[in-house]
């Protein structure tokens, strides 16, 4: 029981020491952190600023086509053994992806201006 208590005390002392070291180092480097990192210019906006909602649609579109490639590579290896039903299923899958592209296009997420 005493060994567990001493181990817990040592762990807490280590965590507190590392936290204090980080805080002391952070205060010493505060002026250096306010400068741009290796770019030579001041950033125009904050790094965690909000993005326009259209970028979420572009992200979904990217993920959809990423999933298409994940499914099409193994499918292309085994399509000869599966027969014409596999071809029909893949075209249905591609049609669903096309519906997603049309939706994103109509929402204006692919307009860059």
C-alpha cells in the first residue's frame, strides 16, 4: 500500500514539474510565439477562423470519391469471377456518386469565385 502511494506521489510530482516547466518556458517564449512562423509576413486571419459552409460539401465530395476508389480497386480484381451482376451493382454505386456530385454542384460548392 505504501509503495502504491509513493508511486502515485512520484507520478503527480513528475506531472506537476513538467507542467511548471512548460509554463515557465511558455512565458519566456511568448514574444517569439507572436511572430509569424518562417513566412516573413503577418497572417491575414486567425488560424482557427471559420470556414465557409461550401467547404464542408467539398469535403463530403472528396470523401465520396475516396470511397469510390476504395471499392473499385478490389472490385476490378474480382469482377470477372462475379459476373454481370457485379457490373450492374457498380454502375448503381457510381450513379449514387453522380447524384452526390450533382447535389454539390447545384449547391454551388464547386464555384471558386
